[in-house]
């Protein structure tokens, strides 16, 4: 029996001389329909109203009410118990040949220090999890992912970013090779690729072994597979890998 029929004064069939189960009875017995049973015999809309209730609706409604009532108190508690920021600490970084004395939150990464405090935005923030290599810089000649390293760890260290490798008027040989071989497309990963490529050739020159090296007692060679393996931590989502390998091979004087 719909609401329209009830508005016309028709009587619910459930109320013609019958007592239908109450709301509490319907829920307890697993039913989904509850009926107000205040009528005796024929009834009207005022004394015979049928509606639907579900367990899920009651649980969700109750939970939402409880959360709404408790949220302000919990938020106030969290606000009052938040620990204070740690005091800033001094650190001196030698970046691209210039010393910088800074006072930093001890939680600041080297990447954020370079970009936000020293405004050297050539070093890119990609994944911020050390998985893409876009933030690669050279620290004391060795490449690192600057997003995984705290600035305070490098007090007194010499740091080289893409800005320190060369200038537009005088490019580093690796930068010039990337241009000649079109070793980039969007360019976002390029600073990290170039810094890593410079470090890779230095690693090979110093005899640092790699995973693909067959004889760990022999000096590594600047072969294509050797350079590709060492560059595997630098991701180029544009897919310029073959051109990057060609650029590195040109600088190394080897065949990619």
C-alpha cells in the first residue's frame, strides 16, 4: 500500500482487524520491515504507518552520530598533545664550491635544503622515496639520492648539483653529450641522469665493481651493459635510455 493510496483515505491491508508485528519484533526476528501497531481494526495514515529499517542503516547511523559527537573533543585533545617542533640546528654545506652556513630543522632533507633554502632547483623532487633518481647529486664525488639524506648528515661535505657541473656558456662534457645525442625529452629527470652518469664513469675508472661484472678481481670496463646496469636506478619515463647510453659512451670513449 503506497503513500498515495493512504493519502486518499484508503486503509492499509495490514491494519484491517489485524495486529502486525511491531518494529522491535520485526528487527529481533531478522526482518527488514517494521509497522506501527497502534491501530485496532480499520485505520488511517495517522495510526498506520509502514516504514523500512535495515541493520546496516542503524549501525552506520549510530556510528556516524558517535563520531560526530566525539570528533571535536578528540581534535582538541590532539591539538593540545602535539609535540613542539625540534629546535633548529646549525650546519655548513659547501655547495658547488661555495660554503653556506644554515640553521635547519633537523628533519630537513638535503633535497629540500638545496631547493627550498639555497634555491638550487635544478635538482628535482620526483618520487621522494629514493626510487627514481631525479634528485641525484654528488657528495664528496659520490652520487646519492638527496631525498633520502638529511642535510645535517653532510655538515662540512662538498656537494655538487647540476648547476655546479657546468654553465650554459661552458657545459660539462656529459651535458654537451646529452645535448648532441638528444638524451632527454621532458627534461625533468635529466639533472639526476647527468649527475649519475658522471659518477658512473668515475666509479668505473676507480674500479668499483657492479652486479654484472663477471670477474670481481678484474677492473670494470665502460661497456654498454656495465653502464646500463649502473644507471638502472635513474628512471626516464620518456624512454630516452638508448640516447643516454650513447651520450655516456661518447664521453667514456666506449661503444654503447
